[in-house]
């Protein structure tokens, strides 16, 4: 269901005369999405998101919380801060860089081309290592490419979305080829580092790397690394310090109100404040009071309608099958008659209850297949209908039917005369 070949999308667009009006349209749609997902019965978070290739000023994703989700959601349990992993900011360390305490040494690390392997060999925390990533921006052709060395702490991972917003990389970049790296460093990847670089290489250090001292990095020679490396003493201060990594659980929240946590989510909706990104390209204008053309301020908004089904099942199921949120269940209640095909009393009572519920606007299904109780109950537990009513000769002799909610551990006997009212109260709730 999550990646079905058919995909139904709810799409909407807004067109406003100025930024303030566009922000109001955006907020109205945001609030409507919150109400929609709350009414459906999903546990979700609206999170700040990167606009990506869509462009524009601002956006929010609506993420259904699920361990099987493909997206990482960053949030602060002590505040309202929430963002996707691409946008969440990692702050600069709150302590000053420590003074150097070691000499820089060139140490053999044969066959150890990853930070994890080097840290294990040297018996050092992974946090003491620095990984070197080489990027290229092409000025017309690969032969005219400009190389960048990006430095990230060994236990951190690069955030390409953040990187793509830096001046000089915002027009696009790629990872450098082996030929380009060998030409610039005289060494294969895995042993690269920022010490003794050739002129022309641009260096970008993540905020956490710029605060490191006595760190370990490649020596730009196969099977060797440098230990005890320090900024200012062994290499120049980085040209550019920026947030270019993914946050990790336990990082300080950007709003200053606690520590960050990370959970998985499934994106089911997205709202974008586009500004004039598209209206400018399409020359979409209106005439103001003075008769002058002005660009429209745009927004776009989408819900993955069919995707909600998969998200709801991931979030709401048990060992017996689906447990549908009542608002999107195929049926609100199923009537399961035992002996429908052979008992006049069961058939009459079931038909009457079915007609009464239909007349009152209850989405009800009557299972008239005449199947065995066990198989019939298993079918409806698997399908996940929220409420089940069992009608049998034994119960009717006492004027009762058997009711069970999909999440209830066991069924309960209720008067046949009260069951319709009981279900309608459940529906109103």
C-alpha cells in the first residue's frame, strides 16, 4: 500500500497579492491539514522541511509516526521544535576549542581507510577523528572543475541538502572522481586530510570540526594518518565553517529548550509557501490599483490520499491484522450472524439491525455468507473493522447480542434493543 502503483494526490494551490496574504493562506491550509489528520485518528507531527527542488520560502511536512517510516524526524520533547533531518540545525559547540596538547605525528595505518577502523587501531574515540570528503563543481566541463574538501567529524554524517545551500555549492556539486582526487591529493580516498593542501582547494569545516583539537585525519599518503592535529598550528583555520552535518539524538535543540530526539515517520502531506518562484518564471501577474502588473504570491499543498492507508496500517495493527482508525475504516461496524442461512430468528434480527443502522447513517456491513464463526471473526479482525456485533440463536433467547470493539480483549453481552444506540454513541464519540 505504501508504494502502490496507483497514487492518488489531493492537490491545492493558492494565489495571493502580497506576502502577508500568502502567509495567511499557508497558515489556513496548515491548520486544515492538522484538523484532517487529527480527525482521521493518526499520530503525527508537522515538521519544518527543506523546500528542495520545489523551491520557495517555507514548507512543512506532515509525518505519521511509525518505526518503519523512511524519514527521520528531529524534535525536542521539551518544546514545539520539530524538523526533518535535512533541515534540522546542528549548533556550534557551546565550549571553546581546547588548547593543543599533543605534537602532530605521522602514524602507519595499513589497510585502515575508514574513521571507524582508524579509531579502533589507535584505540581512540571515533569523535576524535575527522573524515575528508572531496566535492567538485564543474565550470562547464569536468576538466575545469573546482574541488572542495569538506570535513566532518568521524561519528557524524554529511548533510548534502545543507551543503547545497553554501555559496559556491548552491549551483550544484558532485562527489569528485578518483582521477580528480589522485591529481589533487596524490593519494587515494581513505587517507585524505586537510594538512599540506595544494593551493586552490577550498576547505569547508563543519562547526563541530572547527572546535576540535588534537584530532586524527588522513596524511594524504596511502596507509598513513596524522594524530595530534590542531588548527592554527598545523594547518590554517578553515576558510568556511558551516553546519553541514545531520543532527544526532542528544544534540542541543536550536530553540535552546532541551535536547533533540529522533524518530521515524511516513510523510503523508506537505505544504509549501512558494512566493514568486513560479509566478516569475511564468510571468503570472495581476494588475494592482494603479494598473501595474505585480507577480502573484503562490502556495501549493498536497496530501497523499492513498498513502494515508499504508501509514494508518503501519501505525495501527496487531497480530490479528489491521486496526483501522474509525474515520477511515471501510465499515464502522460489521454484523456477524451465526446461522444466517438456517435460522429465521437470526436472519430477521440481523436484517432489522442492519436496516436500522443504515437508516441512522451508520456505515454497516452484514456478513450474510453463512460461514463458520471462527473463520468469519478472523476475516473481520484481519480487515480491521472497528466494531463487531454477533447475532446468534443462543443470545436471542435472552434478548441479547454480543458486542466487541476491535481493540477489546473480549466480547460483552448487550440487549438487542440497546445495541443500535450503543453503536451510534460510539460513532458520535
